[in-house]
């Protein structure tokens, strides 16, 4: 899977969870640096999320 930019809403939908649940999961990933008002996640941030949560649909 090619890693591209994504929003939190798009990621939550791909994991089939609510945005609230996704945000709780993201807070537990220590090396993930996300500003509270960030709307777009960089490919590097998405890669870190995939490493910790697995790729959606797998």
C-alpha cells in the first residue's frame, strides 16, 4: 500500500472506528508528533500509525 497524506477522519473510516476512538489510539503512540489543530497527517505520520496499528483492512 502506498502511504500518502491523510486526514484523521479518513483514517478513522479506514479502520472502521469513530474519530474519538482513533484519537485515543493516536495519543498512545509516543513517537507520533501531531499538533492538536493539524488537519492533514504527513506520509511519515501515517507510516508511524500503520507501524503501530497495522494497515487498515489487514
